[in-house]
């Protein structure tokens, strides 16, 4: 995923599971196959090579394991996320190496040409037997100068421009989600009643921007209100589409973006939505085991709901899952779902015709 700047680092683990042959009978859709012998599942915490690179896209970093990485003492399912920055993703390989799911970026911003691989990624992941989930990368209209230097009229104009942009972005997203689901039906997906396509994971909004990052804290605090309202307008617009009304919609972010822009105070139940955290530890471990006190506090603020339950269901833990890519340099984001198969299955939902 693009725009993941300075994701947090700490320390961890190698422990391979003995796999079945690569040509074992295919697992059912959404259920992991026994991993192929050349991509054994590892276990964190452990020691892994670590890579930082701007060659793929800015801010990419993470461990470079030979297979998916499980977490000691936790039940997880494995998957990936992919956008135009991962054109070389090999979804058959993802499945063969023990993967169950793939989040696919359908849109980025309001320009259709900013994401051009969504059809091929979605259809290839489905054909490989993976459960897919759709996500959108939110973009913002930059203020013309530091926020605190703007006049009230300029601030109001920037807010209005961002709300209009968020609405446009949401409409493009729902158009493309409907498109890929209709294509599934035409290519033999069987659905009952008024269902649209096959089941998919919760809709996710990637809030991975740092507006006014080079300006002062006061500027970032000021523009944060625009950020939060834009997020809510996006959710509201998606929810207004009859095909997707009432569906579970979560978000992707990092703990410090969530903290610095007070995203949890967005007036659209942001503090309770399903969360997908980007957190890349040197030892490949869960974000729940972050050893740095400041980072751990930011993670708790993002992941713990008001009732104390953990809503960070997914973790992106590296940008370099190259064992499941046709390219040795391009990278592929690896993710974990924290829970068992029945818990994962309960998240799945259907669009409506």
C-alpha cells in the first residue's frame, strides 16, 4: 500500500511449518491450503531480513520472509493487499503458500486512472480461491498554504472542496465495486435472491495521508477537522448506495496518523469501526506486542474500542512478501487476520442488486 511513511519498528522469528507438496488438492475458497515446500509459514517473534526501499513506492519497509508469518500464541489467517503498485502479485502463489484473502484497491482519489489494476487483481484473486475485500485510498485537496495562515473564507472553501471530493471518490468506489461484483456473476458465481456477486470482506477506507506534515502541529490540528469530515462524507456516500447500505465499513491507518489527526473523534462512529493497522515490526510480530511505550500507547488508542475490545482485526506487517510475486523487487504487502475461520467468515457480506 502506498503512502505508508515511517511505520513503526521494534524486534523478532523463524519457525517453519512442514508443508505438503505444492500440487496438493486446492483448498476451498477462503480456506488456506497447506503451504508449498518453498514458502513455509514462519512464526513471529523471530529474526528476519529487513528492508527499507523507495524503489517500489515511498515509505515501503518491512521484513522479507520466505513465507507468511504466523504469531506465536495467536490464531491468524494469512493474506495480502494489492494495488497498481503490485502489478506482479501472483495470487495463485498466495493461495499455494497458505493465504486465504486479498484486499484489492479499487480506487485512489477521484481520478479513475489512479488505480488501473483493480479488475485484473480482483478477478485473479477470486480465480485463485481467495476471498477478496475492496478498499479505497482517500486523497485530500491540499490547502493553498499553512492552515493557520488561511483566512476563514479559505478554510471554508478548502473544507467544501474536500467534502465534494470525498463524495466523488465514494461514488467512483461504489461504481467499481458494483462492476467487479457484476463481472463475478457473469462468470459463473452463483448467488441467491437479490445478492450481487460473491461474499467479500468489509469495505475499507485507507486513511494513510499526513496533510500539512511539513507544517506546524497547530496546522495539522487545524486541517485534521477537514480530514475527519472528509472521511465521514465518504462513508455516508457509500452507505447511501442501496447496493451497499448498512454494510460494515472499516479503515486502514497507522497508529500515529490515527493519533496525530484525532481520527477517532470523527463523527461517524470512527471509534467503533473495524480497523486494519499498518505496523511493521523488525521481528514480524503482532502490533499488540509493540515494545516501545509511546508506540504501544498509540496502538491502544487506535485498536481498543470504548468497551475495551480489540477492533484491529487485520495487520499489514510488511511490504515485501516477494515469495508471492513475479517480481523480485516490486514488493507485495502481507497481512494477517486475527481470529479463526468462523470469525473470519462472520465478517463476509454481500452486495444487493
